[in-house]
């Protein structure tokens, strides 16, 4: 094999050989973004030279999540933490939780980061200011990966096929209730996230295509994953529609839905929800919940990091861009 030289690294990084020599020998006086370019060139070309300890954490992957109190994002955060512990010391994964209910602040954080970032992995609400800031970050030339939801369709996305998830919920609900006429209702966080809208769209369109089954989708409620909102909305819906035989919770309101359905045992509504947790496991075993669709956030975290490392030239392996396969969990395989 041809021996890689400083000149080769300099050409790859787009800098002078003197700059490369200063970086690889830790002489200082080089801007951080230039140091990063040299480091990435060294890694890409497999230049046989140990980078100085001073360059620890040189590549900074920023992950912006929301709602740390939820089971889903807690699992995802822990997955990123485990992955970060296994990466090279030159790579750091910085995790931040942004306020989804303050789009202006969220957009400002994306557009004006406090520290230099090499790449961005983000759960982005579908708000014009936030989406604009995400696109602006990508325009700077850094890898930007949307995770869990996809408000900017042209940018890379890691997550499940949410439209298919909604259709799957309707499929199970209508098939398992075959021969039993009645109404279905759905709850989700709001219209703030593209993934929730896609789930409801898939659910609605499947039922519309199979309308001869004697089932009608009568209402969708936006509860903002607030327990009190969910309880009130669902109770009122069940009063308005006494023939409800199916409930689809497309967001993270499982505890509240369970508290209502526990008191509706005579109805025994077929309930499909998202995310496997200790709580939803217990609901499945108790017969309150019928099906759980789990997004496996651990796989989403791993794949988003792999896509980032690939885009930065730090790994040279194929990374799937197909939707992450969600898991279907019932009382029989919980």
C-alpha cells in the first residue's frame, strides 16, 4: 500500500502541510474547526499517527431531545449515553433537552448553539421557526439527522414509518373487532409533530378503505400528553359515543388512558398504544391494553449515530436508511 503522507492529509483537509504538522503534533495555534478537518482527514486516510490527547472530544455530536420525563425519551437518552461510552475518545455525544412548548427558544438553540458542533441529531417539532433553523444548520455543511419525526423531508431521517404504524393499529383493531359494529376514537399529543399526524392519517385512511366492516372513526383528540387533559377528553368522548369499541393512543398518554379504561370494563374497548414500558407491560397482562407498537428507540439512537459517523467519514460501512421496524407486542409475547 502507498504510504500516506502529511501532504495527502493536507490535500484531503483542504489546508497546508504546516497546519497539519501543527495539529498532529499538538503545537496549538490552529482554529478548532480546522483541527477537526485535519482530524477527519487523518481518520479517513488512516494516517498512522496518534492524535494528541489535547484533541479529546474534538468531534462533538449534539443530540437535541424533548420531554425527558417520558419513558420513550428516557430510553433514547440512555441509549445515546451507552453508545457514547463506546466511541473513540476523540468523539463526544452531547445530549440536550429542549423545550418543545417554546418554538422560538427551540429554534434559537438550534441556530445559535453555545458550543461548536460537528453534527446535529434532533427531534424537531414541526414549527416553521424550528424547521427553518434545522435547515440552516444543515446549510452550514454539518450532518443533520432528524430522529423520530421528519418535518424537513429533504434531510436524513431515522425512525419508524409512522403512517404504517397508524395503519397497523387500525388493522389490528378492525380485524380483532370483526363482526362487532361500533366506533373508534384516537388521541395524540397535537399537530406539532409530523410523526403524530402521520399515525392518525394512516389510522384514518385504513378505516376509510375498509368502511364496510361496520366501524366508524368518529373523533381524534389532542391532549398534549397531559394526564388531566387526556382523562377529561376520553371520558367525554365515551359519553358522546356510547358505542366506542376501539381506542388508539398515538402519543404518550398511556397512563391516563389506562385510568379511564379501567373503569370501563363492561365495554372492553380494544386499545392500541405506543411504547413498551413497565406500565404498558402491566396493562397488556391485565387485559386493559390489546396491542403495543414499540419504536425501539435504542435502534434509532444507534442508527442515527452510525449515519453521523458515516457522513463525517469516521466509518466506512453501509448504514441502512430504511425505516426502523417497529415491534408489535401483545399479551402473548410481552
